[in-house]
């Protein structure tokens, strides 16, 4: 269960939010580490990128913006709060 104390008040996509995500494995990319026969090249590349973020302090992912990401960014805070209430 998600504790309310673990829900951040930091605004998504803000510099503070970006800093908190550095070198953290995200749910949206976890699939790269879960291949049918274990972690493949894609998973190793993802882990390597996260290690690079830890070492350099810089984000290794390209910024992608489209209708889907804008929709997710708009509704994620409400969805997180709704989940917390459940």
C-alpha cells in the first residue's frame, strides 16, 4: 500500500523532480529488465544509463513530448491522489 507520506508535493517535470529521478529505475522502463529469458541487451543498456546518471549527475534519457505524455503529465497527480485515498 502506498503511504500518503511517500507522495511527494514536488511539481512534476520541475528541476527538483528531475533531480529526484536521477539514477532511479522507473516503472515505465522496468520492462527493459524483464525479458522472457532474463535481462537482455535492452535491460543492460538501461542499467548502464542509470549508472551513468549516478556518476555524472545528468539525465541520460531524451525528453519526449507528445499527446500521450502530456495527458499523463496532466492527470498523474490526480491519479496518485485518488490511489492514495483508496
